[in-house]
């Protein structure tokens, strides 16, 4: 069978050389890295939109649904004859299902790579937000020059940092970079928390709103625009199969996923609350932008730079693991009858370089991450995280779904579709209103 069909010998049974190589700590790091990614940057902005209590409830609900949907995927994969997301969809819905999964993975992951580069560009070379000019760390340190412009800084980062990491052919090989990435995220959260607590003691924080405030600027339907952002922040389903099938036992992957989701939910809670405490209604869609020397927070430039550098490095190390599944799915879509990508060095290198070039060009052209998150979270990420797993359970091509599974799947799909439809409609309405 071709790789695009997703029909290969089940790795969970140990029939593949990859089976048994994975470790729970390594998988936890890889899954956590896939989840946290760039999503953490917009979590404080969620609290600005929804308030504290609704934001925490939304994060908890999406986290639980993400774990349930992954469990659905893994059970149907284990019961069938496939090792890929597209393969599970093909078993349920035929070639059209496989194509839909591949397209969604490609769009979501490519969007993720662009988001990472936008964040790195914001940190290194700054950003103009309305009437505010936020300098990047390179500009603060050395002044504004051609060589620390957004274009040059991102190009050097891609060549020096990203390229060596994306040339690894095994997800397990990235466990060390993922561990460092997770550690950097923890450092980022710890410093932000410390700064927020210090500012709170000094009485310099803004009073957070516990519930949303509806006025002439914010309607009830505007609140739904936060849902896609959180969905995107918990969408890691494109890496479930590459990570999970390096285990010999399905239960190990389930344990790793549960631990990783719990860790990420707590991380989102903390950074959301403390980030919002620091900046209040001035919180940017990418909170790293707030940590420049012109910010109103009571912190020194050293801590500002440390926060931004630590998370920029984190995102750089997330990049290769998201690129991994993107590259695999594009190869399966374009070259269904060729040998596995890892066995063809020429095809592997060419595809890797093409992805780097296109993500770089897109990151230069796109200025803001909030609307990108909303687009992905309302469309392809939502499909991968909730709609596709739910429809697989309802279709039940393998006859393993229970009545409880189908009820949960149906509720999950309805919630996802309704929230997405309202968010998309509201964004379109607001965009048209702003132009009129």
C-alpha cells in the first residue's frame, strides 16, 4: 500500500523498526512542545476578551475535549490497519476522507510555521501596532540597521537554527530539543509569574475583569472569536501518529498525552492570568510585544529581554516538530507511490528547503498572529482536533464505538461547528463594519 493511503503494518504491535523506540518522557516533551507552540502568546489576550473565569473554563473544556479526541484517534488507528491520520480517515470515508485530513494538516501546520516565524520576527526586529512602535531586541541592543531588519533576522535564524533541526528524519531524535523547548517555556512562564507577583505587591497591576464586559465595542458574539484561538492552542493531533507509533503499547501514548495536556493547561492558566495582570487591556495579541522597553510594566530591560529571548528560542525549537508532520503529509499527497520520504535523501532535502522558503516569505508578508489563529482555529485546526475524530466515531467503520462514544462525539461536533460558525460570522461582520 502507498503511504498516502495510510495503510501500513500497525506500529503499535511492534511490527515496525520504529516501534518500541519511544519513551514516555520523550513523548510528553514532544506532545507538550506541539501543543504550547505559539498558542501561549495569545492566551493573555483571551482573558482580555473573555475575562478570567470564562477563559479558564474555556481552556479546561478544550483541554478535556482534546484528550478525548486523541483517544478516539488512537483507538481507531490501533484497531485498523493504518499508522497515519489520513489512513484513519480513509478507512472511515475512503480517499476523500484521507485527502481532507492531509489538506487540513498541511494548512494547519504551514500556518503554524508562519506563526512561529512571525513571533520570532516580532522579538528580534519589533513590530508597529497601530500608533505604537515596539522595537525588537536586536534594535534595542544595536540600534536600527539593515542587518537586524525583520527580513534579514528571520533569514539568518532559518539557516543557522531551523535548517539543522528540520533535517532530522525521526521524531524521537527531536526529544532533546523538545525537552529544552519545554524548559524554556517553563522559564518564560516562571519569569512572567514572578514579575506579575512583584508588580501585584507593588500595586502596579491592573485590576482584571472576571467576566466579559459587553458594551458598544464588544458584543456577545465577539466573545466567540476567542474560541478558535484556544482550539488552535490545543491542536497537536497532526503529531499524534508520528509520536504515538514509536511506542510498543497504546497505553504509553495515552499516558503521555494526558500528562502533556495537563501540563499545558496549567501553563496556559498561569501565563494567561499573570500576563493579563501585567498589561490589562493593553495586552497585545502577541504578548511578547508588550515586553519591550516602552511597556508600562514595572520591569527592567534585562528581564524584558530575557523573557523575549527565552520564548523566541522555545519557538525556534518547536518549529522542527511541526515541520515534521507537515513535510510528511505533503510528501504523501504529492508522491503517493514513491518510497518513504526518509529513504529518499534528495526528495527529503528539496521538500524541506521549499517549506522553509515559503514559510519565510509568508511570515514577512503577514503582520499579526491573532487573525491567523482565528482563521486556523475556525477551520482546519477545528477539523483536525474535534470534527474529524468525532465523525470517525460516528461512522464507526470498524464497529468499535460504544453508545457513550457516539454521544460524546456528536456533542463535540455540534459544539465545534456552532462556535466556529459564530466566530467566522462575527469576524466577517466586524471586518465589513470597519470598512463601511
